[in-house]
């Protein structure tokens, strides 16, 4: 297995490669054995010539299939947040955040503080070239499984870390010491855009009424802000940029039963959000807005699923809908064969008593004993069994 520097070196060796004559083969397409658009073939070529073919997920000519391969392996990221040199970056010239609309692909060579990247790309103006791209046309990126890990996050990415120094730190200290504190009003969404890439320029420009507003989540894939409060889940589009940015309500509201508490992405099922209210956990399909009750439990505050299927949630042990929560984080292992509701009798907690929500089916392959302990039963025919 190769490493990220080997991938970049192999890609740089392709700089200047052209179609000869234009519209025909070159060393990349001849190596791949296919004549046609060759941007993704070039990524495969660089990977194969640096012992990184397995790291990028294999040999691909179709950009959409390659992006979905990264997604299937849990190595896909929408947008440019966290992007690093060596990542495989995918573009849609129409500016969507849809994998199915991807037009082009390249290899990230450098990341800059203005949210632009330098890339190494094949099939751009009929050649392999170095390009400077901005986030407007980037759908997302795949993180190859390089030996030794990815390249380090660039120092000039405007992210403050432990040990950071310089003007950005001075600005933060000045703002913390001298800026007036402002509390948001209840039942409102407040919009604070900035006038530049400097977060010190934040200024409130819009206030929207939203009864019992409680949680928001930015959906990079669909370009939506999801919000919940009272008995509603609502979405907004962002129009304009910088100080001209405004929220505009988008699509029909989704009605839930109790007071909305939190919204989290479901990492086990891309395209699904997990919403909690006073007594339930819902799954919401981002595309269709279909709502399904995942679990019923008292005063659940926040609930999320790991890509491996494990569920984690918090709840208020004092049965107080207005309280922020308790000191316990509950953990539930993944289902054995299929996604299933929580088994309240088979989970562990960190710091605190185990709560046992009622009305949920046991985890496949287990039955509860008296006292809530579990034993495994013999498994009948099922996936992988004759």
C-alpha cells in the first residue's frame, strides 16, 4: 500500500499529458483500456502507479460510481470542510450537492485559507492540468485509505487550534473581552452572516419567528437548514452571500407529536435525519420528507446512529421536558441482520442508570430475561445461514 505523497508524485508526473490527437487516446486511456472521458481514469492511473489503487477503492472510469464507492465505505464527505491534500474531489458544474450529478473529478494538491483548493485533474481542456477550484462547484470528496493516513490539515485553513497564535488569536481575545453579550430571544431563529472570511465580522441581519425553536442542522448535501421546535420540523434555503445572506422557508413543514429537541444525521443511513421530541425518535427522509417513528422513550433529548449501526442517546432522568438532560449517555449495539428499533433491555450506559423505554421489540437473536438481562437464542435460517 502506498501513501499520500506517492499519490501526489504520480499525479504530478501526468502534468502536460494530452489527447493526441485531440479527442483520442493517451497513455491514461490506453492503460485503462477504454476510450472516453478520462478524468477518473487519471485518478485510477495515479493510484495504480503509486500502489494506492486499493486506497482509492479500485479502478474507476465513472465519477458517480467512484463517489458512491467512497460513500459506501464510509469515506465520503460533502462540501470542502476538512478537505486535505491527496483527497479525491468531485465536481458538479451546476453547483448541486448531489452525487448523481457529478461531472468531474480530480486530486487535491493543496488547500488554501480562502476555501479554494489546487487540484491535479485529467480531461480538463483535453489535458492533465493543475487547476484552482472554489467550493461553489464541489459536491464533496473521498478520503482514500492511504498507508500512514492522510496529509495533515493545512496550517492556513483559518481554524484555531490549541497552540495557535497570530492575528486571528488576538482578534478572538479582543472580541471575547470587549464585545457585548447578546442573548437570543425565545421562539426565534437568528441569522449572523459575516462581511468577509473573518468570523470577527459576524452581525445579526435577520430574525425569524419559530415557536420554541430548539435545534438546527445544516444539510450540506441538499443545501438546506433544518430546524425543529414545538411540534414542527422546518427547512430553509439560504439566499445571498455574506451580509446579504437570508433564510427563506423551503418546502412543507413536518409535524411531530411532542416538543422538538434535536436533529442529527444518521451515519448508518445517508439521507436520513434523526429527530427527537419529548417521547419519540423519528427518522426523516431528506428527499421525500417521509417520517417514521424509530423508538418511543420518555424525555429523550438527542439520538444518533454511528455508521456501524450503534445507537447513542441522552434523556432526562427526572422526566422534565424543560430540563437540558441528565448525566447519562446510553449506548446500543448494532442490529445483527437488519436495522431495527432499540432494544431497551440490551444496552449499556455511561454514568448513570439504564432507562428502559417501553414498547420496543428485542434485538434480533436475543430475548430478555427477568430483570432486563439478556441471553442469546439459537439463530434460525437467515442471512449467511443455510
